[in-house]
C-alpha cells in the first residue's frame, strides 16, 4: 500500500549502456514497491543509442526524467540526479545491473528498521558469455577480489561499504553526496563519510543484484586499473581507511618487478617468486568446481589480469581531476 511506504527516488548514471539499459529499466518498473515516485536518469555522452532508448522510455513512463550529464562522470551523474530527487530515500541503480522485483521494498524496510545511512547487498556477477562467466567467477572469489561481503555474501550487519545502496536523502545531502573528483571508488569514499557521521552502512544478503561484468580482457584490465588508481586517491584522502588486503596487488607488482630485475642482473632463481604466483593462479582456477577446462584457463587469465591491473593502477595510475570540477 503506497500510503504506508515512504516516497522513493531512483537515481542512475547512464553512459554507453544500450545493451543493458532496457533490461535495467524494466527491472525498476517491475518493482513491487508501490511508491517509486521518480526514476532519474543522468545521461552522459554516448555513441551507442543510449539516449534514444532513454527518451523512448520517458514517453512511456511519466516517472522517468532525463538529466544531461555533460561530463559523463558517475559521481557527477549521481549528484545531478540526486539534486532533482524529491523522495525520502535515494535508490542508486547501475545501468549494467538487474534488480529483483522486491529490491526497493526490502531495502527501504531494512534502512527504516536499522536506522542506517546506507543499505546494500550482494553484487551477483553473472556471465552471459564464457569470458563473462570467468570474470563473474573471479568477482565472487576471495582470491580474486578480497573479502568484501558484497562480492559473495555473508552475515547481515555493519560493513565498510556495499554495492549500490539505498540512502537516507537528508543524510546524503548533509554529507554533500559523491565526491566528483573521484572517477572510481566514489561509493567507498562516500560510505566513509557516512560512517564518520555515526550512521551505519548496513549489508544485508537479502538484497541480491545481478551485475553483468566486462566482456573482454582489455575492458577488464582498464576497469581494474582504474579501481587501483582511484583507491590510492581515496586512501590519501582517508588514510585510516587503508586495509591490509589493499596492499596485496601493489606488493605483487613490486615483487614481480624486483624478480625480473634481479633475474637480469644475477640469475634465473629470482624468477621463482613470480612463477610461483602464476602457478597459484592456475591451481586456484583448476580446483574451481563445475567449470570446463576452457573456463578454468580463462579464469587463470582473469585472476592475473585483475590483480596486475589493480596493482599497476595503484602504483602508477595518474588520478587526473575531471574537467568539470574546474568549470
């Protein structure tokens, strides 16, 4: 019953999402929650027909509003959408995901029950091609992405960060929303500031969102390179947020570079640590259950790509401030 449900605004940054946008919007329109009052799409510069799809949907559903996001930045798009929002809660949605029909209902009930500033759940990586399946397997593995609960699940309770999120609108505005200087990792950084106010960031396994990962190796490398370099930016802004696990990928790069240099200067034995890492990746992939030989081979490559790209980004990536911040 709508009168018992607080008004909710959906906010979604969209850019080059023609392949997935229809599926995402339909999953929003099919929500069981009766009081979604607006669906605000912040459309960035796209060359794949994304804008056309969004406009067609806005004609079909009066709740769908389009905001131009000239920068294309995720944080900028989310903030632009949030500025227009009038709901008591903001539900962040990604244009590459698919929501279960009770997502908004469960999330709003949970944020009211806990008094949290942000509530989120599991990013269930789902593959539609064999390569995506390998990436999805890696993204739900502690060996692949560490021990953040939103990747693979766990007990309900307070956490550092969650996937997407249902935000208290008043609190979101009090902490000034997403940091637009961050191209990646802006969600983690916002959750730091939410926790600094004394409010909780709450994880619940009852929220499970299907996420469709990158479909080729170059896109995957670029994604994790950016994750690494913008994580470094967040750590410099919030030094106390540093976790030991975040030092593993850059330490791997330092070890590998040292190994190669010592091999060139001295002897081949110094390559053993690097070779051991590759063998570990192969071994972890080999013992994954239910995968074909081809998928196991792809998984090894995915693990190596994710780890090395993240580490290189952390150590050497240049975090240039987006141009719109200087306008």
